[in-house]
C-alpha cells in the first residue's frame, strides 16, 4: 500500500468482505455512518483491520474525526508514508 489508490482499493475490499457493503455504494465521498451504515463498533473493527494490514499502531483518536472514505484513506496514507 503505497498510494492513495492502493489504500482505497484495500479499504474497499475490507468494506465489501468484512462489512458486506455493496461495492457500488463505496466512493471517496461516501460517509461511513450515513451512507455505508457503519456504527461505532464497525469503526473499531475497521481500525483493527487497517492495523493488521499496515502493521502500524493506529490511535483511535486519529480516527475520531474520520467521516468519509476519503478521510480514512488520508489517515492511512499518513501512517504508511
């Protein structure tokens, strides 16, 4: 995972496989809670999955302000760069 596009592709795969979200519903401006119906427990699960994939410790506080798929990509990009 080097580029934002790579991160987006991995994130989309997680959302489809783990959270059973339709790939057509996922876009960079999709809101995690309103558009994709994730809840706070899903958000924690997502952070855990991203930590497994990146091998980086993800601070929950970093994800408190995350609202859209783009926000997640941005945070992960900061971690891996």
